């Protein structure tokens, strides 16, 4: 397989990886206890803020 074919497949692979990660997260949230889900959702804004501050 040459580099051009790998470069063409990269967006598909990244999209599939994002879809799988999203599915895993949704399933984990569905299986978690309600209080855990609420704690995670309350922590998300702080986590996003911290990640955006560290962006180069």
C-alpha cells in the first residue's frame, strides 16, 4: 500500500475512530448510575475550559 492510499484512507479511519469512541462513551453513560452521570456532566465545562487554556 502506498502513501497516497494511506492518506486517502486517513479521514475514514479517523471518522470511524471518533464514531467508536462516541459509542463507547454513550454506552458507559447509559450503564452508569445516575449520580455518576450528573457528576460527569457537571465537570465537563471545567474540563473543556482547562483544555482550551492549554491549547498551543
